[in-house]
C-alpha cells in the first residue's frame, strides 16, 4: 500500500515543507504602434503580483521568535492518519500545511508573509519585434515561498493596426493611388515610409490597378537581422470624377482616335476572348 499512496513507511515530520519554493509566473500584454515595433521603444507595464511583506520581511511576524515550528506536524505541514491497513495523509489542521505557527501575526500580511501589490516595470521593446512575440522579464513574477526566488513575467506584444502600412515578416505593404494619366504615360509619385519620410516611386508606362511596385530596403529590419525588408506598393488607378465638359470632350476624342483598338486595353481583350471561348468552345 505504500507504493499506491506514495511514501509508505514515512512518518509525519520527516518531509519538511519549509524548503524554498519558486514563485509563480505572470503574464501581461503591452500594445505598441507599428513604428515602435520597427525602431524599438520603452514601455511601462502595470500588473498586480504577490510580494514579500515589507513590514515583517516575509516572516509573518515582526518578531522572528514568534514564528515556531508546528508541534503537531513537526514542520512537515502534513499529518498521516492510520485507518486499518490504509494510511491517509492530510494538511496539518493547526498550521494549515505551512509547517510553522505564528504566535503574534504581522498586522499587515496577517501572518502570511506575502501581500498583494500593484507593480510597475519598464520593458525594453527591441527594434524589429513582431506582433505576438513574447518578452521574458526574469524575477518579476510572484514572490517565492520560504525565501525562494520570484517567478518570471512574460510580456506579450500586440502591434496595433496601422492606417497606411501592413506588415508581413520584415516587408511592408501599402496602397498607392495614382491618376489614370500617370498610369498611362508613366511618371513618379511620392510615397510615405515607416520612418516618416517620403521616397519617389517610379511608375512605368501602362501601369494597371493591383500592380505591385517595390521600393528596396524601406521595410523593417528583422529582430535578429542585418538588412531591412522592402516596401511593396499596391497600385490603385483612380477614375477621374466631376469632369468638366471640355475634359469629357478630350476623352471622347481619345476614344474616337483609338477606333476601338484592343491594343490600348489588353486586359479587356483577354477578358472578352475568354468569354468568346466559353460560348464557342474554342
């Protein structure tokens, strides 16, 4: 029966419960902007945790002589009762499993030696960190028992959605609207970058909506990388609105000069050729 109940032949008092025990780990979340994730920053986080009572220094009593070994369990924190062939182990009813009794408990922690406090710590966010990453702060968790070490604090990083950029790995993506004249004739447009500056983007002649143009090394440097990612610009060609009559006439003239040629609209030609093949079986 000793093998079944774990510890047959041991008497109360031989297994002590006053050994140092490590405190529990804690978790919290910190929100940062995309710019802060790109270049790094320092954030302050607030969280509640169990700390050693400063009034009694974690002893449970201001006078250390008031803390004595429990005479019922001899400091084991557990007592064993024999019931026929069976042996049942239970927490000590006098010290409630702590192995010690306090004659005059501390009026701050009431003899527990631990108190609940709100903690503030500064967290260094490294440049290049991505959404969902976790940082570990050693020793910032719950206080340990019997002078055991504190647990750790795990800080989960949440990067807020950006109004312009979307991050994929170390690359950035953004939508760049251009007018149909620049799309048709080519040219240059100014696009923003994550560092708050602007770069000139060359738009080739005949650029279409959803075409992607790349600006090298204008993305984000990976957490453990050397080079920056790239900036991918997703082109959106805007159709002009609120045209004047003279502007409409210019466009009508362009349509007449084109003579319905498919060479100016390759996607339209491809689309209608596909439809023709569906209905004719070609």
